[in-house]
């Protein structure tokens, strides 16, 4: 099973700042089959990024993904109030696993 | 618009069974692989099972293999999860989710609102 480790566990930032979230895989991901989701309390996860860097439909361009192999990054260029949530990375190249999450909270 | 609506959750005793369903609408259900994903309170999502677009293939996570069965009825646009030999650690919100495309190498682009399963005596 591919294990995804996210860091940091919690990130405290202010609106307007830039957020950088990391996801490390226990083995190289084939074809960069890595996605990112956000989740707010009481809601289902929402797909943001897939294929490591492709934005899902309707996702604003302040969200960007990068990386390859075992190290991946989600960046949010200018935080809006609605961006504060828990973020999960997800690999879908060898069955499917999720990271444990990074909580992005308002400072 | 794409809609996925789960039903069938509730409280069940350890060792018991439960069958979840997911009603799909707003897209060609028979053209997509479908998944069940669960999330225990305060934890990250955990993938459970996937079924191919035509129901001919299924794959399961290790924690539920041999106990849970995923199935679908494309004539009714419905996805199912039969859960047997339930344990306390199966307590979670269960989501059905659609693959971004018809294949397996695809993230989940649409999710239902989830249904809560509580395993407790």
C-alpha cells in the first residue's frame, strides 16, 4: 500500500497570504496520479487538482499543484476566507489512498 | 447537474449487516467507474471499493476485503455496498463517489453527502 504523508499537520495563515502544503508518497507515483481535495466540516471532499497539476472544473487559478515521483505540493497564492479548510492528497495509481490531511486555519 | 444521494446508514450491532445504496442522476451512470469511500470521525478519507463502469470488475481495500461487496444496477442508476460482519472500527460516514472518467486511474470528482454508519452494541 502506498502511504501518503502530509505536512504540516496544521498551517496558520492570514487571508491574502500564500499557502504551501506538502505530500510525500512512500513510493514513486506512476504517471503522477496524485490529486488534492479540500473539505469543510459537514461536507464531502471537493476535488481541486488531479494529475499533480491539473485544476478540476471550476477551481480558481489561485490553486496550483506541482511535483512528481514522491514529492508533491499544493499552493494557494492568495488565501481567501473560503479557502480555510482541511486539505487531503490522494493517489490513484495503485489502488487508492489518502493522506492524513493538513488543516489550514485562520491566524 | 450531477447528484449522488446515499441511503441506508444507521446503527447496527457488531457482527451485523447493512446495505447502503447510492442513487445517481445528472450523468450517464453506466459510463463511469464508481467508488465507496468512508471517513471515520476526525480522520481522513479511506477508500473502500471500486466497481467498473459495467460491473464486471471490483477491487477492495484490505480492511474490508471479504466482508464488503460493491455492486451496481445500471438500469436503475444505483450503486450498492453490502456490509457484513461489521465491527466497531467500521463506524464512519460512507460516501459514494464518481470517477473522473470511465477508468480506474482517476480521482473522484463528485461525491454524495454521505450516510452515517454506527456499529455499536
